[in-house]
C-alpha cells in the first residue's frame, strides 16, 4: 500500500529543489510523476521555482476550494507518484483527498510544505498533513547565527513584523522571509531577549 509523505521545514530548506530531484529520479527510471501546487502560490505562476533558479511547469494548479478528488479520479494507473509543492496552502479536505488517493489507488503522494507561518501558527494544510501522513520528514536550514532554523520570519519593507494576514507570497508587495532559530526569532521578530525573562 502506498503512503502519504510530508516533507516539511522552514523556508529556504530546499523543499522545492528536493521535489524536483525526486521527480528527476522517477523519470530517469522511466516512471511518470505529476506535480501539483495550490494556485494561491502565485510565485512562478504555473511553475514551481526554486531559490537556486530551477523551474518546472506544474501539471495541475489546485484552486482554493477545489474538490481535489475530482482531478485525482482522472489520473491513470501509469503514474508512479504525485508530488505536491507548497502543500501548507491546501485545505483539510484536499489533504484528506490526497490521503485517500494514496491508499485506494496505491500511488505514493509526497507533499512538501512549511511547518508553520510567520507567527509560528500551523497552516490548515500542514496541520492536517501532520495528523494523517504516514511518513513525516523534517528538512533543515541554517539561521543567521549558525543554528538550525525552524521559524519563518516575515520582513516587510526591510523590517521584521509579527502582524498581517497568514498568507503573503515571498517577493510580492515588498514581502520577504528569513528562516530563524527560536532565539533569533524571539529577539528579531518579537523583541524578547534573555533579560526580559530574568527580571
């Protein structure tokens, strides 16, 4: 029986690069894959784009309220794997559709996404993936201080912020992100240092 995988981490940990490598590995062996991503991720439009410049057109853009099972039911048995980028943007129902598809059609589904948003809160898609995935794997990146980064800090017009809507796409409207460890997140984003808790 095939599994639903969730590979997650902070921004800049290589999720999309790994997705493309997995696609290449399957295709090098003559197997077919399908690549999906939520349409809300407007970076690259109908392509997935890595920070190191790799790009690839997706096979299907998932609409915000799409009943994903309708698309999944059109997939032929010759597909070896479905790869989903930016899966934190999926709805809970869409994750459930992927879970059921992996079991009932016996085709592996590998989702890549963020662990949490810039306020350290789960996205609906990532939370559901944590609840139902068969295999979870954390991917790592490095903070500015050299420690492992787990948090996504939002920067607007060059300044860290802890306010705003949950979704703001990297590179649009003067929004960028930086991956930080817990200590740097407290200091840079929330302005909390060790002296604040020792007083």
